């Protein structure tokens, strides 16, 4: 097999097995999700399949890599500093806590950590939708120091999601006010709508606002929110059941546009 090695890798939620030469150069890769072996050189077809034999299951297509779509080409041309796709849920809060962790001992927990936990829980739930034709971007920076907590793009359209920590609290919704526990009411629904409007302008497509309540004890609605969908973190999979809005090519094009930092800098 000319010393071919199989090296596992996981990028953007997709698992691949790369077949490498002794010097590290790639000759092929196996995409488990697509059930396809992509050959960079057909001359090594037999050697590659022999090296991958222990890992192949079921029917597998074998051939040259598919021609990239315009959206994929646009993504490949992005400078790493301008690509927002690698952002982790709560990226901005993680950076802020690393720079200024706050005092080691304090009477009350740092509210930034509660907000971070809420964004991480929401982000993890959204990332699990990736295999169903959906893409999620996290912590998208907006001019003026604001940011979108999460942007979900898929067959059912685009959603701007704002995560609110509400662990074991009763939450009252009285548009535009949101009252978590014993805290003062917040005009949060105005911000959620405004964030979605800004995203719609940047992407030239309708973006629907969603408020995500993370681990609430109870939710009561006094006045139904206008145009804002309110979900708990456990209800987020409901978004994946919507469809019929965007074709796969449109989803990929909007994802490529949204992950580019320049898209949001124009606001």
C-alpha cells in the first residue's frame, strides 16, 4: 500500500478519514456522512480502498471530489480572520471572561457565566440540527458592540435566536417585556426583533426572531409576542421540522454570505 496512512479528522461537524502518503500529502478522503471516497488520483484507487477497507460500511461511492458549488468556492476564498463559522457558542463572552475573569470570590455569581451557559446550551441544541440540512452560526458581531447570539439557516428559512438564562425561574411574557424570576422586567422582545431586522437587512432575506428561554421552571404569556417566537431550549428541535422555504442551494449561498465578517460590517 506504499505506506498509506488513514488519519481521522472532524471539521464543521463532519467526520472524514484522510488517506495520506508517508510525507503527509493527501491522496484521498472518505466522507462517512456522504458514504463517498474522494480520490485525488485514480492511479491509487486500489491502494486507497485497501487502506480504507476496515472503515468502509455498506455501499460507498468512489470517484474524484465533486465540483465545488459557488457557495463553497466563496467560503474557500475567505480569509480565516473573516470567517465566522468557527465561532463557538458564546464566543464573545468566552473572550471577555478570559480577559477579565473577575474576582475569585464574590457574593453573587458572575452574570456573564450564566449568560454563557445559556448560549452554550442553545448552541449545542442547534448544532445537533446540522445533519438535517441546517447550518448554525454563533456569536456574530454587529457594529456598535452588539451581536447575534445564534443564526440558524435551513430549509425552513432563517432564524435569529437570543438566549436568555432562566434556570428554575418563572418567566412572564408581556410584549415587549420579559420578566425572569424576581428580576426587573426587560424590554427584551424589542431587541430580539431589532436583531432579526438587522440580520434581514444584511442578508437581504427574511430573518425571523426567536427568544430561547433556557431551563425555565414555568412560562406564562400575558400578551402574545408580536412576530417573535418564544421557545425553551428543549423545544428547539421544532425548528428543524419546518421546511419548504429555501432550496439547498439557497441555504448554502446564505450560509456562505452570513459567515463572512464583511456582511455584518456593512450594517
